[in-house]
């Protein structure tokens, strides 16, 4: 069964460093998402991506964040200069485009720890 | 804006006990409502959904009914199993008109542990 994959499963970085979180969505999906969950808090929407551009983003998704689909299979989230408060679990998701009600399929997440 | 509130966890039950996890929401228009489950080491999986008032979503013995009058979507199961141990997330997708790209708004998740 097709699945969304994410790498790495755990990333540890120093404050101020750049990190890139990687996701491989399901191959025929058209909409892509990043969410995050700070420990003990809600899963929060960060950004949606469709047709090679950002379609919607939250207030969290400031200039330190960027997304890219560099090669038609990977979908990446870059944080340019990490802060302590960026420590969280980051989930990638994707869905097909035939209906707005289509299920979003989630990856297992990347746990980011900023020291 | 939209928001989802779930009951505080963790929830610990014995096998075959009845489960309720409460979920209430705030949203404009007519949102779609979802329950996602996350098993250890895995991603969030859609458990069930309901797209309009009074709809009942069901899957794997779990049920939830979309109650617009109480803005609730409580998850229930009559007899839980050890294999149901997981984190359960209530979520909504806004449907207030205009362009929607499917953004989900989640509750904080409820950890369920079922003992033999």
C-alpha cells in the first residue's frame, strides 16, 4: 500500500542552524501539507502546497520557513535559522485532488530537537 | 477562527470496556469532521469522518456522530481491545465558502492505553 515517508525520523540541531526535513508523498497526489506538533500541544497546520506553489499558510509559517518540491517526488520543509521553540514533531501529508474531501495521508513524522 | 477541543488524557481502560473521547469544535459554516489515530511509530491515519450534520462515521467498531446543535463529534467504541492503544486526534476541515485547500484543524490528541 502506498505511504508517505519522512526522513530523518529524528533530527537534532543547534539553535541558529538550518535544517531541511524531507518527505516523499504518495506518487499520484497533488496537494501537500506540513503540520507540526509541539510536545503536549495541538497538531498545527503550517502550509499547503499545490501546483508548485504555496496555496495557504499559517501565521507560524514566517520568513524562516520555506517549502519546495525540487524533483517531482520529494517535498521539503526548510527552516533557515532554527529557534528553541521550533522543537516539535513535523508531519507531512498529501492527498489526491479529485475532491476536497479526499483523505490526507500522513507520514510518521520527524522529531526536530533544537538545542 | 476554527478550533477543536478534545478531552484531556491519558485514558486508561481495561479490555472490553466502553470508550468515549469527547470532542467539541468551533467553526463558521459547515465543517467536515474527522477522527485520526496514530499508532506508535506511525503517521496519523484517518479513522472515520462525517461531512454534514447528523452523519455518523464508523470504522473498526468506532463511531462518531456529527452533532451540530452541540458542536460535538464524540468518539465511541463499545468494547476496546489492547490493539486500540494509540493517540486519537479529532480534526475539522473548514467549509465556510471560498477556496479551500483542505487544511485540517486538530485537537490536542488523547492517549488511549488499553490493558488486558
